[in-house]
C-alpha cells in the first residue's frame, strides 16, 4: 500500500505570495488533479505519475478535461477540484438561496452569537422602483427595535438566571439568548457572511441555476463566483449558461398549477391553514422496513424474504434485534444506513429564524414556499415575559405595511423587508437516520428554542409511527435518559455539558 497526500486547499493569499517569489508557472491550478484522476481508468501508470504529467503539460490537461467533460460526459472529474469562497455582505435572503445546494460545505455568521450592527442590503429592484426611502426607513425602525429588545432582554435574562450569571463564564450563553430573541425583529435584508467550500461540479451547477434567477443580488453573486473560478480553472467550469429548463420550468409549473387550482382556491377563499407541524406521510411498516434491511445486510436473505420474515415476528423479537443496533451507540454515533429504509414527511410552518437552522440539514428533502405574512409571525416567549409583545407587533405591522407597498412595484424583492419572525411553509422528507442527526443537534438544551420545539415535535410524531427504531430520538442532553430507559443503565460515554459552568 502507498498512500500519498496529493494536495490540499490553503489560503489563496499564500498561493499568490509563493507565485511572486517563484518563476512564473502554469500548474498552480486544481485542473491538473482533475485531469490526472480522469486518466486513472485507462492509463496503467501510478496515480502520482499521472499527476506529474498533468502538472508538466497544463494546456494538454485542460484540453483533456474539456474533452472528458464535454464530449464523454464524465462530469465527475470536476469534483476533484475544490474551491473555498468567502461570501461577505450577502443578505439573509440570499444566503438561504446559496445554502440550498446540499453538497457544499458552509459556515455562517450567526445572529445568535454576534451583535448585529444594522448593515443591510438595499436591493437593486427596490432602487429601480424608487422605494429606497420607505425601505430604509422601515429597516431603521426594525434595527432600533432590535437594539431596544436586546438591552431589555439581556437585563431580563441575567436577572432571571441570576445564579448562573454570577459566574462570568456563563455570560456569553446568557447574552446569546438575548441576541437570538432580539433578532426576530430584524429583516431578511440584514447582511451576513459565510465560508463556502464547493467542488467545481457543484459550483458550475450553482452558477448555471443562479444565472436563471431574476434577483439582482443573486445575479451579481454568480457573476463574481464565475469570474474568479474561471481565472484558475477554465477547463472544468463549462456549462454555465442558463438552459430554458432552468429559466422557465418552475414558472411554467407555477402557472399551470394555479390554473388547475383556480376553482379550488376560489371555493376555499384563499384561507391559510396554520397547523405548525404535521406528519403528512410515512413509510408503511417503517420499523419492519428497517429491521428487514438489517436482515438483508447480515443474513443472506433477499429483501423480499427478509420483509416476509420480519412480518411474522413478535414486537419483542423485533425489539431484540433493534437493541443490538443501539447497544453500543454513543450520543455522537449515527445509526447504520439500514435506518434510511423508512421515511417520514412533515408539513411545517416555521419562522425565518427557525428556517435558518432547519436549512442546514441539507440531506433531507426540503421544499419551501415563499415567506407569507398571511401565516403570521412567531413572537419569542421572552418578549412576552418582558411584556413587550405590543411593541413587537407594532414593528411587524409597520413592516407588513411596507411589504405591501414594495410588493406592488418590486415584486418578490419585497421579501427583503420581512423579519426573522415571519413564517414560511416547508415540506421536509427525512429518513430515520437523518432524523437522528436532526434530533441530536436541534433538540439539545443548547439549541435555539424554536428549532428545539420543532425538532422535538417531529421526533414525537416519528416515535408514534416507528416506536422501535425511533425510540432513541432526542437531544444530546437527553440521550443518557433515553438509553437508560431502553437498557436499564446509562451509556458508557456521557455527552459534555455545554449549557452552564
């Protein structure tokens, strides 16, 4: 065996500094890795030799990449080239669009831990409509309210948790609670930043899809991403023009769907259903599907035979096998892939603040509708505790008045003015394995309160229909109790306490 570290990403400024102190060279590009790895299937030479050839003949490597991707259709070679981007000054609304791409990696500025300073994006669509005045005025009202609520909530929380506040080490946690609830009143135009790691294939997809968008901020983002990537890797960023499919398909679907629903919508009066969390579909015999998957992987039976066998078992017999899966499971472990055999679909109504965290679980199927003031807003319980819900709702009322003005002349760009408290409907389809990841992270005591409530409700519904395989759903903090209930003793490793010192 011979294992070689072929390359790794590091800061572009270091690359430029090295280039300045070295003779000019053409091989400072991730394209050579793509070209070398593309040759593995047909060239008998060792991979490290193929890399050396690609570095020595960069133009030939680029032609090879273009032929392999364009003519042969082997687009996967572009996945060996990886880019890191600093995305600075994007609106919260645009960040949601970026993070929709599930196979990239993101780390985002958190409004839970950083005090907001009032920066916001003024959309080009708002400027062209001549409405920047009312937009800026409403943003300033929201930002003043944020500063006011932050100070009031900070004082309230430090008083409420006086014992914990006596230890300065706990101050960041308490301060963060004030910030995360005060942020409900700020707009989706608020500037954020994130680090993004993306391979060339997914970057090309992002560029192509975003090129079809009408949103000016997204189009400027895609222009800059494209320009910078093409400078260093022109041979693997190829299909970037929006196709008719990307540009028109969903608009056509929307138009036809509304036509087909016209009579139904008129009869229903356009009323909004406000069930916040509903389980709308799930795999029939979900526990049996997962247990049959375990038999398939371990017994040599076909899946059909395994499912028939499990159908004859008692609940105790099924639980005995499930417990063997969970016996050595620690709080940081994931159940095996067999737990992907059963799915659940949830219809959720969540605030923008909650959605900002839900969207990070990108391996789930996540469909969303636009933000809709008709769905109401989510008021943090702490706002009620300090008896400031009237002021909070006044800000919302002013925001929605401005939104209606913007909607008439700026269309979808009106959503920039909506707050983190405003809601949207989301459809989430998750297998049981993904649900374990969601629940461990988002039901934990350190999680933000709204996503914690949503995740806990999803877990409760899952346990109702999959009582055997979903029995250990819960946050890291509750895992020892869940494990003890199943086995009669706690797990070997206890989760660390990050709540309070």
